[in-house]
């Protein structure tokens, strides 16, 4: 890692941008072989009873080993196995949240999320409601939300992010991560690749509507992106160092979101498109697609759309005096620079194919009609001044 947890923590009060950021509550971070054993010892020093939030797959991947280690250390534990829905997917929805809350009795001192993003979202929300901490034990380098405070949940069929709490500690055992299914590794890489457009949308919202922005935090997120891209060939060969570097990039991206206090650095139009696809699949009773795979496919789509339409949409909005976009008058070069930071959709897709992953929405079972519909409505899912919102409010699509 080119960064340390202590260095990032200092940015809360001493960032080059001159503005204060949110404190990072994470007390301990380990990405190394044997981290499961370290997790058990760390938990034993602080808690006497915990609940392990996992599913059948993550129980086999790490849950049973962690449970045995906790038993050896004298820690009392209960397993909360989140049940899949009718389509066979574990989903962070009302039913899963209630299951976790029921499993968390008054004598439970902490929750331990053993798994990937969905299980973390369930554990972070439930622990926040119960006013107890949670510990992160990732079983795959699959998402960048392990360390974030936001919990994206499906509530009444709508994807909504609730600000809850970050983990108090994270233990990523590289022995476990190396055994993760390749599809989860693809998803983690795809989640990072989405930063090509999320960073551009963040910068655009700052100049178009005065949304809060920090160039230093943006630089850290780009560092995470570049780290992952540099490991593409290694990931294709499932190399240990590449898996570890991807995990560190995902953690860094999540910590930047934690510092900023919102998901702007890592979530733009590409995530909004992905969320819309997820909700449509739930409505139609279809099996879910891994988050990062959707994000990468959406990033390619968004990159093509932005390059094709944003510059002319800005010009038209300026001519028409349409708020807030008319504020971009005289800032056209900045818009061009932002667009110049986004690679072509073909480049994004080539990166995914380089690691052996699907790259097009159609390869994920997402039909063209859904892509078209999502481009027209996904911007409404978050109150963000993205370029996707610009294109819809100027009728450029």
C-alpha cells in the first residue's frame, strides 16, 4: 500500500484542500495471510459475545474457521445465516434486516460481517440500529463498500442508501480472498473501474452546481483506480499480489467515501444506472447480477453517452440560460477536461475483457430496452448533479 490508515485518518483535520472531513472510526486494518486468526484475537480482547452475519457460501469460505477461532478464544458467538430470496439471491432488504435484528439479542456486543457487500450492508445497518459496533471480515475482493458508512438497501423495491456506521475493524485474509470465485474478483475490479465516470461526475457537479469537492480525495480515489487497472493481467492469472492490490484499492476507495461523508467520489451516473437495473430485476423476479459487473457495464455505456452528448448539452443549456447548467458559461474548457478524463466505452469494456469478465449489458442479460429506459430515469435515484442529470434535464437523450 502507498498509504496507511493513520495517514488517512489525519486528513479528517489536516487535508490539503483546507476543509475538514469526517473522522474515520476504523481502529484496526489488516490485509494479510492469517488475518482470520488475528480477527479472533482482536475480538476476544474487546467482546464476549458476537453475532456472525453470513450466508451459506461465506460460512464455508471463512465463517466456520472464524467461529472455531472465536470458540478457542472463549468468545460466545451466534450464527445469523441470511436466507436467500425466492430467486436464490441474498438481498439487503427488509426481510434480511429483520433477520439480523432478531438474531441480535440485548447481550450481543458486536456484529461480525463475514462475506461481501450485501452482508456488510445488512450488518452495518443492524448494528447501527442496535447501537453496537461491527467488524468487517471480507471473503472476496468484490466491492468498495466494506469500510463505508452507507448501507444501500432495497426498501419497498427502491434502492436507498442509509447513512449508518463504518466498521470498527477490518480483517481481510488473503488466503481466503485467493479462494474467492473469479466472478467476485471480476465484480471488485468492475466496481473500481466505475471510478472513471464517478470521478468525472463528481468534478462536474462541483463546477455546475457547487457540490462539495476535494481534489486531494479525488486523487486518492484515482490512485485506487490506477492500482486496480495496473493489476489487470495479474488478476486474469489470479496472482496473489494482484488480489491483494485489488483488495487494498477497494478499501482505499471506501475510506475516501468515509472521509468525504458521502459516496460522490465512487458513485456517479454509472452507479445510478446499475441501481436501476437491480430494482428492475427485483421487480421482474430475475436473479441478481453482481454489483461490480453491473457497474462496469454501466460505466462503458455512460462513457459513450457522455462523450457523445455532454458538450453539446452544456452549450444548449448555456444558450437557453437553463439553471443550474447555465452557470457553466465560460467554463466549457473545464467541461472538456472532465470529459477528457473519461476513457472511451470501448476502453472500459476492453479492461473487463482483459481479466476474462463480461463487459456489455447484454452479456449480463440486461436488454437494450432496459438500458434505454434507465438512461432516462436513473438520474432521479439520487439528488446529484451528474452529467446524466444534465442530459435528461436538457432533453439531450
